[in-house]
C-alpha cells in the first residue's frame, strides 16, 4: 500500500532516514555542466552491495539465441562511448505534494548530469540475438531488499524496441573515473532521457522475456495513478524542468537568499527526456509575468541545456521562477499535478530572495 | 536564537531542505576502512563556492613575523603527508534529542573516514613565525552566508598551541584524487580527532590573532549549553562512538533489517577523538546485556577501528547495539545527553532486525 500524509504534517522519522541516506544535488552545483562525482543525486533503494569484480560477470540470457557471460574486461574491449546524460529521480518534487506520498521526500534536488563511459546496449543485444518471442528485456541488479512485503533484487525492464533503440549504454565509468560503489560499480545501465529508476545499478543479469515484466518496481512502483487499485500508467521519460542556481548567499537554516540590488545574471539549466529544450522563461514576480531567458549550450544531446537571464533586482522580497518547454510542446505547470506515488512533479521552482 | 521542537513533532520543511542538501554516509559504507569519495558525510553551511585556482592564494598573516602568500603549487612543493582521519559532524545524533534542536537533523550517519593528502600546518606556522602576542589562529573559508542575522564567511579558530600541536594538515587531496568542490577545493584544514566544524573548507586565509575569536561559529555555534544566555563550553574533540554495518537486507521505507536465523558476524567501526579505542561491546537484546567484540585494525592512528562479533541469531524481533570505550575512559551513554545546539550526542545505536 502507498501511504500519504498531509503536506502540513511534518516529515516522519522514516522519511528522514531516507532523506539522510539518499543525497540531493545542492542547487549551487548547477554551476557545473557535468556534475562532479559526489554531487550527483543518489537514490539507493536497498543497500549499496559489495561486489568482487574478480568473480563478477554480466550474464545475458533468457530468450536469446546466444547467451553471453562477460567479465568487466570483456565489456571494456567492446566499442566504448561517452554519454553525457542528465538524470532525475522520478520522485523529484514529491515532498511538495499535498497530501504527501510517504517515500523519499525530495524537494527539487534529485538531479545531476554525468559523463558516463560504457558500451552500447544495442550491439550487445544484437550479438546475443533476441528471439522473436522476446518482448521485453529485464535488467537485474545485485542490490536486494524487501518492498511490498516481498524480498527481491532491484530489477526493471524495457521493451525490446526501447532496449534496442533508446541509445542505452552499459557504463563502467563516470566523469573519467571507474564507477564508484554508490553509482553501481562495476556496471550500470544508463538510458538517456528516462527517469533514474530505469538506470539499474550493480547490474549482473540481462534477461530477454516473453511477457511484460510484472515485478514490484514495474507493476506496483513507478506508476502514475490516483488510487491504489487502478493499474495506472508507467513512469518513463523525464518531463521538462528548469532549475535556477540560487543567486546571492543563503541563510543557514532557512536557505533564504540575500543579495544586493542592481544588475544580476540569473543562470540555470533545463532538460527534458521528451524533446529538445526550446524555451526557458523566467519570472521575477512570483509567476505573474514571464520573459524569455537566453539559451546556452548542453554538454550533449541528452544533457541539460544552460540558460541565463539578466535581472535588474529592486530592493524587497522577490520570488524567482523558471519554466522550461521542450520541442514536443511539453511545459512545466505552475502547480503540482498530484498522483499517489508522488512521481514526475515538475511544477516550477520558486526561490525566495531578499534584495537589499 | 536556537529553536527547539518536540521530538514527536515531524521534521519541518526547513530541516528537510538541510537534510536533502547535506549528505549522510549510508551505514553499509562502514564496510570500507576508507570511505569512497561521494559516500563521506557532507555538511555545507552556506554554498559550495566556485574557486578559480589560477588566482586563488592562501594568505597567512596577522600577528606573524613573516606573512606568506602561497599558490596551490607552492603548497604542493612543501612536505606532503597522507592522513587517514575519521570525521564526524558535531550535530550527529541531533534528531534523536527531545526536544529536538532545529538545525541539520542528523540521525547517526554524519561520519566518514578519508585519506587526506596535504602539508603539515605546524611547519607553515613555524615558517610564518607567530608573534608572541598571538593566542589563536583563525581559519577563514571562501563560503559566505547569513547566520544569527549577520553576513559572514565561515571561519573558526584554534588556540596557537592546538594549531601547532594537533597534527593538523592543509589538504588538497582526498583518497588519492584532488579535493572535489564539496570537500573544500582547492584547500581545506584537517584537524585529526576534532568534530567536522573545525576542518574549514575552501580555506583562503590564516590569521594569527591576539584574543580568542568571537565570531558566530565559535562564540554562538558549537557550544554545549542548556540555555540560550549561558556561555557554555566549546565543542572540540569527538567523543567515542561505535556503529554497526546493518546486517541482512533492508525494507525500503522503514529500513528495518531482515535476516535469516543462524550464525552471523556483526561488523562495524569505532572511533574517538579523545583516546585510542580500547573496547567495543555489543548487545543483541536491546541493551540489557553486553559482550566484548573483537577489535581489528584502523587505517591510521586518527581513524576508526574495525570490530566484529559472532552472533547466533534466533528467530524473532531483535535490537542490536554497540558501545565504544576509549583509552581516556570515555564511553557511550545509553540515552542522549541533551544540549541546546544538539551537539555531540553519542548515545548508542539501536538497530531493529527481524530474524526469520
């Protein structure tokens, strides 16, 4: 069952435990187009497992004509590419919903962009040669835990078409260094444009299957629905979001921002898993009026795009917001769109600033 | 003013914001004697600053006979040592206090052990040649914010004797790589045995002064007191603590542990900034009875020491605890010792496990 609680009710100890063991990206790290290791968001469902790479293998099996068993060395001898990719937790924004779904209580910080190094998934699957009866490809991690009353390994599937066509890679490196334990050492899946739950860490098995995967993280978790007993629709690709690098300096406790009046350049980044970012707007009056920001570069086609906006800051209490629109016509709502699991809330950011 | 709230009251949005931008070490990372980069706890008072190392200098001045201005290259040409050191936030355990002091709401995860690379502070101060009138040495970071109503840089002092004798280093590397931004790039202070607030990040100025430093982080923050209007005593060195690597597998939301009955080896690490760890005890019955753990190695004299304990786990609900004692005779209390700022709460860990 998925529990919810009133948004005016404080965060419970269970939610706090999750907030403390999972890590958000402090928003000043929007400064970097590639998020430094240790600042990218992290959501670890169960525990980070210990992996001995000397005995670890990636097993590719199920409905394939040629099962494969590969060491990390075997994988690293294959075609190697670098994929800069923005990743966001599907639960980003959950703690802004009312009633609040009880799970990892993200505000807006469950994001990051990394340059992943790995080998294309598609060519590996082509080598394994999926049987015609294979409709999905299942990715199984070494991380284990209990959820929905069932002991399980973390696993998620893609349709065979998505697995072959989404541009996914199997990554063993990040930002030029070997994957650290918390990012899935020795190997993880990276599917550009999809929410974080798709990118299975500590990957050790890929299985071609003949029916849609009905495991917990696919059939129960990560579905958009209003009621517990409806099947809902699956959470898939990231909806657009723009975030702003908080200007000025913070107060320690409230994180309220303070800055001097005058001319400032507001900066941030925007992304979508459903199209290119074609527009970012900024509001400096609490979402009453909007003006276009100047779009900048992205470190790659699947990574966030920089934006900037010149602001003449007058003394007083100001509320700053930004709003992204993608080439498929998706844009951010001003208010959250509620769902039971608290997924995919891309309501615009509101940043309180005291201009002095 | 320091606010508190009832422990039964939920965590506020302000506390949650802090919990999400600061990072705890997931306790399964107790597995590593040196915490991998990205898993060490992080407490960033203000924002992580952007630093251009080409123009950055460390200025050593104030009451010295020979002021110094050093580039990172200059520093790296000096004597270089590696210092494995366990670091803990002074606020670790704060969220277990009742009433709860309102600040970063740590449970038990504000810890980590890193191998810092840098140059001894003492020899730099000897070269600068402290004037006889110098009683303290002040360390100023580039991070700025508002606290107690005052705009300030983060800064903390040590007495001249502590600065010369505590074995402190100025570190530019961690675990064999350059300091990442979140750990203080390009340079931070590391004072072995002291709580985290002492280890000033983004260090850019060292100033010898002729009176005890009265800045916010010294005279107001980080003091043990019961009432707002008493001066209190300063928070200094870490009191002992042992933590256990949670056995079995977790439930996602509750983090309750599940494991099979039978023989298990419980493992963890213990440290103190006030003496060597001489004893770790384990209780498997909710702190009713205790038995000695076997002590293992430490990666250095200022770093946590491994311990292990053989446990015959019977089916049922079990509560596991561990308790460290140091060579100065300090040991952990069973219940928290309350203070207004919520510092230095080293009450024993209690881990709920369902043995099946």
